C-alpha cells in the first residue's frame, strides 16, 4: 500500500519531467526554424540552389544513351544525386546551429535547467526534419512534376523515408563538426567543404568507380534511392558499383537491403558519436 502511494506521488513529477523535455525540445526547434527562415544564405543553399541544379541537369542530361532500361535518361539517374546533396545540406545548417548554441549561451542556459543537453540535438532534428520534408516536396514537385524525372511509384515512399534517415545522420555529422569549432562561421565553412568533398568522393555528383565510394554514406543512399525509385529494382537485387547504369556495369555482392542497413548504420554511428563528442567538448 505504501509502495503504491509512493509511486503515485512520483508519477506526476516523472510526467512533468517528460513533458518538460518535450516542450524544451519543441521550443528549441521553433527557435531554429525562425532563425533559419531569416537567414537568406541558408535558404538559398537549401532550397533555391537544388532547384537551379535540377534545371541545369535537365538541360545537360536528356539523352538515354546506353542506359539499361528503355526510357531512362541520364537526368533520371542523376536526379537522386540532387536529392542526396539537398538533404545532406542538413549537415551544414545543423553544424552552424550547434555552433551558434555554444556562442549565444544556449548551452549554459540549458545546464541551469533540469533537462539534459539532448534537447539541443532533439530540437535540431525536429527543425531540420521540417526543412528536409519541405526540400523533398519541392524537389519532387520540380523533378518529377515539372521536369518529368522517372520514378517507380511503388518504391516512392520507401525512398522518401530513407532520404529522411540519411538526413538525420547528416545532422549527427554536423554535430561532430560543430564540437571542434568555436564559431558558426568556421562551422559553415568546414561543414560545406566536408559535404562537397563527400559528394564528389562518393560519386553522387559524377560517377566514380573506386573502392573509396563504399566508405561514404552518400554512395549508399544515392545508389539505393536510384535503384529503388528509378530502376524499380527489388530489395534482393544487387547494388551497382557506380551510379551510371550501363549495359557493361558490374554489380557488387551487396543486395539493396544490405545498402539500407548501411544507411541506418551510418546514421546511428554519426548520432551516437555526435552526441558523445559534443557533450564532452562543451562540458562546463
């Protein structure tokens, strides 16, 4: 009986703390969204620039050439690269966001409250997810609707979800970068450099055939997205070693479902390392 009363007394306090965590994370997310909307440069690189790239790619790549499937153009197979670039920009914007939280005293204020700094990360995930959904909707509207990129409707939802999962991993990588830098300006420059290097190294912008691509999350998400939503492959089909699918292209030993596991693995690693490193580097 006494135990029951004790649990009853503790429950409201426990519920209050859970609600407080949710409220603080949402508050941080709202603040991040407002700050990002006011930042013209951030909005340009995350929204306008990808659309401009879609138009350039459409004008440059229209011939289907030696593609394995009839009706599949080079633009169709390059479209997933624009998706990867756009969602991957979450690494840049989140790195700036986390650096700003160190500079403007947000972390110090969090430390005086009965809530962990995990709300800073959760708030960033919530705010960036809002923009990632906006980015995907705009890209799909222009790419699929206006420019006529090919896609397999049956795999569309799975590709959409995987793109968001990759985006959460990009936020984790942004958190790692922000942990070692002292200013938002440095975070912006280093994260953008990292993002662009990974895009080229992975073959997401231009196809590459070397072992280095397999060590980048961008390769896995682009290749899986490409083969599911453009080529319409099944989960048991093998991944190709390059994003340009020709009659002479060779497959790897990894099935598409294995590529999906790699996407989740990269995301989990970046999140875990990001939170631990950021917590250690910013401890008071």
